[in-house]
């Protein structure tokens, strides 16, 4: 009688280096960006809507609020950039939920790639789209008469600050994306939360022209803080205080929502 042959133990999975994980992240980010060629509406959503907001508010409300469309454009454009960036973060949750519901995320994670690469690739690709949208708004603003008061350094600082804040805010979108059952519900969340948050800030109207009871909220609204920071960097006004507050808001959002989003994603997959 021969002894039964036991199967050899499985070799432990090879741990991937950080460099390999970064390569996987860049590859998956490129995958998300290349999809725009087949679905151009994804990029148009980040292009047409903000341009329409700039044109409509500048020429419809500019004279009534600021006395002239040119002065209002200088005040309003940095705020529009913040509003558009926050709405654009919803595309991260929308795309992630779409990948989850269609099984794409599971197929990606079954590949011999870093476990965090699919999520990091999605966020990186959406950050690139954010940069495109910011550049587009500045370009349209320059055509309409917006002038940067602090030179190239101010533009670079505004770019970096807004991208850093929206990168932190995108964790809220990731959390929503892994919790809801359908991609459309991510957009519903955006309109229910981001829309009132931005319109109860000083993006479109100076704080001192609002009712007293509303001014208290507007002054602590994070959208107001980021908009003031961009105005200081791009045009004129205080810079250090608003920039520091923006970084603190971003860090606080990331500390709270990033762990919740990662935990929710692990439960979902």
C-alpha cells in the first residue's frame, strides 16, 4: 500500500515593489484617459458646463452684482474654478462605481498587479482631467478679460492648491461610489450636497451682500476658504491665511474619508 501523495504547499504570492505598483497605476490611469476617445462626452462634461457658467454669470449677473462684467469676472472666475473642481470629483465615484457594478474592478484586481493600483489609477486619471478643466477656465477667462495679478508663480500655486484640495475631496466621492448600488446615485449625491455647498459660499456673491444669518455659515464654508485662496493667488488679497486653511480642510477631509473609503471598498470587493 502506497502512501497518498500530498499536494505541495502553494508558494507565497510575490510581493510587488512600490515601483511596480506605480507602473501599474500609470498604466491604469492611461487606460481611463484613453477611454475619452471612445466616450468624448466624459470630457465635454468637464468643458462645456464650466464655460457656460462663466459666460452666463459674467454677462447676465455681472453688471447687477459688481457694476461691470469685467470686475465681476475677476471676482467670480476663481470661485467657478472651485465649483467645477468639486463637481468633477464626482466623476471619480461615478467611474469607480461603474467599474464595480460591471465587474471591471474585479477583473483588474485578478491580474498580477498591485491591489491599490486600480483605485490609484482612477484617481490619477481624474486629477489629469481636473488639470485640463482648470487650464480651460483660465484660458476662457483670459479671452474674456481676466488678468492674473501675481504672475506665473500665482498661477502655479493656484493650480497646485486646487488640485491638492480636490484630490483630498475626491475621497468623499470614492466613499459614495463604493456605498451606492448604481452610478447615477453618485451624481444625485453631488447635486444634493455640492450644489447647495457651493451656492452658499462667496463664489458668486460677496459675503457682505448676504443676509446676516447666512454670513456666519459662508465665512466657515470650505468652498469660501478655497475660493478666497485662489483669489489671493491669482488676483490680489490675503494668501497665507486662506491657503493654510485650505490645506487644513483638505487634510481633515482626507484623514476622515480616505480610511472609510478604503474600508468600504474592501467590503465591496
